[in-house]
């Protein structure tokens, strides 16, 4: 039987958090008395709408003198700050990479990995695009691979039945986890992409760019398509099975929308979680409210009991990553959670 967020919060023995952090993080944190410190959050623009709304609610409802701020610079840009100890939480639209893991290790930054939602990364065009309703993974590769730069410049070069019209591309910048995930899933290597496209770490800028150009094609997180449904047209994705699948919550949950369905994360500085009581309050609040917030901003939430499990895992303070520095492209929501909890 499912329990309410309030009940699972009350029934969990929060004393285990203090015990767990003492064991796992001894020598990592300071011995000074705990006190509330500001919480700085950066990273993925894809995850930002979730965290931004959580921050707004937390700041408005807290009875304490709180200072929690959220910005975005892309998953990669955020990890640069996080692994340098400049931020406390990093929003991420892909797992931490091996190179980022190494930088965090060099700087003695221990982290707690928490998946918080699922995404159906969306490929979109302008509503006046009457010729394209679907696109294959191979066609997306043909468009975005490095060798396409200056060569694949019209729609009919992608599919002969499409018109001889300019192909105007919008996509995340190189500091974006969506850029890394998409290029690896579609082209076969993270960062392997043509560069002659309009790039931004702000997905809203990309959505607005596509909405203004009938010849445009772009990709970004599902929430930004949801927010702009009246201005954008999504393309169904054929992953080689011959059946094109639209980005949707149902298709992502049923593992039909591959390889562009993916988990979204927050990474928490484990020492901050140990030494800053405000951090514990904030993460508890985040997981307690995530299901409703994730739905409200247009992503795909986990089940209530899953967030309760993530809550318990956070309080166990298990540092590191379950993903070994690599993205995986065929995992169901259940497989993501199982991988995370069994690691």
C-alpha cells in the first residue's frame, strides 16, 4: 500500500542520517558546530524548472532565515562549479561523466546522486512545417553528425520527399547535458556534432527560436515542448523498428520512446549535506514535493513510493554514482530506480 509523503517522512528514523554521514564522510567535513549556510544550485537548464519551483516553494514556506538560490549553466558547466566546490547541488540531465568524477575526486568532493524525474527528450519543428511528422534516428544522425556541417543544409537532403527548403537548426550548447546525451544517443559519441547551429544552454531560447522559423528543427527537454505546445510541433522518432513514436509520458513509461527517454538528476555535495542543516531540510522538502512539481512543470515523475525510497537512500548518504560515468539509452523508469537502489 502506498504511503503519503508526510507519513513516510514521519516514519523514517532521521537519526540514521547523522550516523550514516559520520561513518561515510569522516574526515571529509569540518568539526565545527552545524549552522545553516546558503545553498547554491547550478547546472542543467532541463532540470532547472523542477528545482526552481522547489526552491520557490521552500523559500516561501520555510520559517527559517533561508538562502537557497538556483541558476543554470548547463550540466557540464554546472559540474565544473560543483566539482570545484563552488556549488552545493548540481542539476544534471545525464549522469556525471568519468572526467567529472575524476575532477571531483581530485578536489575531495563527495556527492550523492539522486534521480528525480524522467524526460522524453523532444525533437520539434515549427507548426507550419507540413512535410515532417516523424524522423528516424538515422536521419537525425545524418543531420547532426560532424560531417553534416556545411553539407546537409536543406530538408530534402535528409529525406528526398521533403521540400528543398533551408534546414535551420537549434540545439543545446556544448556545456549542456542534453547536448552530450543527444549526440551520444544519436551520433554515437558525446559531443560529436556539427557546430553550425544556433546553440544555447537556455532551453527556452531554443524553443522560442524554433517557434519563430517555419524551416527550423531543434531538440530539448520535454517540459519545454509542453510549455510551448501551441508554438511547436513534435516529431515522432523511429529508432529503427519501423514504427515512429511520439514523445509522451505514456511512451516513456512503456519504454517505447528510445533512445531519447532518460533520467534527470540532482547531485548533492555530501559534506554540505552533513554540515549544513538547511541542506537536509531542503533535500527532504525536494523529495517530499517532487512528484507533484515534476508533473506540474511537464516532466515524468516517479511514483510516490519511489521518492520515499530515494529519501531513505539520501539519508543513508551513499556517495558516488550508480552509472559508472556513462549514459544508458534503453533503460525503463523501473530499471533506473532498480539500478540506483541495488548499486
